[in-house]
């Protein structure tokens, strides 16, 4: 399913370019034609560029990357601020300070200072300072807030930047190119598309057009971050193990050797149990009629009997 329809782009006025006398010849491959002295942008090229940018930004969000939103022109300021804040990304809508990217070490120190002043104001530390000193610190905080307020949570260089009107934001584009940062941008007919990695041909002056494209880019980032969080949870917990159901009778039946795989084995009839024969006790032996000589008497008993016989004959 496409991220946006051709009809939505038409209704937002994305296809309107600049006057024919204000154009960049490098944009010729993105043009559909000219009408009443105004260039018309080919929306098929816009759809293709938007799809490619969407995939890139979504993958960036999945990897936990940072996308810096840049748009200082009046039509883009509120749109950039709204959607960048919605997805928790830094933004620049007032003034691009030279070296914001190429001299980020200095900028990061000013961001730390801004956080310190905000914390002092939150805790009421200004109330314990002399009036003149408190006024000076508040003025410093207001200036830093105006210039760097949208980047206050940025603690490292962004992984890519999104730009509205690359001609107006040429300093930001130059710094990003110098650092090798990918650039996603709305490129109008008066801009140079060769400076941008992910070109979205479109009207960068109409509020509706800027709002539509910026919303799509922010949605791609949010979707990618959500997928990244879900993947992290899956890796941490491991795949769910579903136990195999046990047979109803509790018995385990194994197939015979050479049986066809996948065949259904059913238990056969139970073997007949043959009762063991009953043991009849043997009768006791009859007693010895003599009752005088025991079998265990041995030779001694025999000798006594002989002596008695001899005495009787004498």
C-alpha cells in the first residue's frame, strides 16, 4: 500500500513549482510540463521519491537513529516543530548557527549550558541571586532557548537531516554533505537535486504540501522506532515455546521400523492375560514305625544296638 495517494498530493498542491524564469535546469527530469508560466512537477516522480525516503527514514528509526528536522521559512516553522516534537526528534526553525554540525563540540557545550540554566530556573535558584545577576542569566537562557531550544536533547550528531527548501537552508545542506550525513529534502523547481540523497520533488512554499510530506516522514520514523522496540523485546525474551499436546490415554506410540512417515498409528488390542496355575501343597510324610532310630543317629547308634544284641545272646 502506498504511503500517500496521487489525489492527496494534488489536493495539497504538491505539483506546483516556481515560475519558469526561476528554475534550476537540473530539475528538468522531475517536471511534467509548464502551465501559465509555472512549472508543473511530475507527481509520479514525487511518489517514487517519497516511497524511497519513507523506507530510508523507517529503517533509520528501526536502528534508533536521530533525524534532525530543518525548516526556517515561515510556512514550515510550525509544521516542523509540531511533527519533530511528536516523534521526539531535534529541530531547527529559527536560525542556523554556523558550525551546528561541523563544530558540534562547541554547540554541545552551549546545549549543556542551556540545560543548567533551565534547571536553575526550575528549582528557583535565580531567586537567591542578586537581581542584576538573575536578569543576566535569564537573558542568556532566553537567547540559547531561541537559537538551540529545538536541539536541547541532542547529545550527539544526528544520523541524517530532513530539510524543507534546500536553497534557503544551503548552510545546513553544505555542513551535512561535508560530514557525509544523508539528506532527505523537499526539492522545488528552483533547487539543486544533486545535493540531496533522497529527493522528494514538490512544492516547498505551500503550507499544506509541506505539512503532508513532513507528516509522512515523521510517521515513517515513528513506525520504524516501534518496530525496533518490538524486535528488542523479542530478542530479550526469546521466542515463545508452545508445548506439544499429550495423547489422551497418556501412552506414547512409536511407529514400527520401515513405516511410512506421516502415517497414523493406532494402538492394537490389549494382550490376553493368562492366570498362573494354582500351587497345591504336598501331603506330610508318614511317621517311622520303629520310632527309636533316627536317620541322623549315625554309627554311634548302630554300635549300641549291636552291643545290646550280644548281651542278650550271652
